[in-house]
């Protein structure tokens, strides 16, 4: 992995199926997106409490025991 860069997240390489075969996608730097987490190969809204509801739409994003 290359040296860290300010306000960037390292996206490691991965094998990607393109319908006919698997192709290696090289690792690269992605600019950090506030409120999102990198879940290869895309940015997803964060889910701090792990309840499956993204923080942006969760009324109680820090409560793992939602009712």
C-alpha cells in the first residue's frame, strides 16, 4: 500500500467479475466522503450502531438496541 494521503482512504485491489471472467482491479486512493464509509467497491452511508439503517436516515444513529 502506498504512503497515507490527507483526507483520502486507501481502496485495496479486488477481483471483479465482468460477466465473462474475473479481472483484477488495482488499489487506489479515494477522497474521504463525510458521513460515508468505504465498502469496496463503493461508498456507503455510515452505520455507526450496526443496526442496518444508514446514519443519514437513522433517527437514533448511536443506539444499537433500537426499539
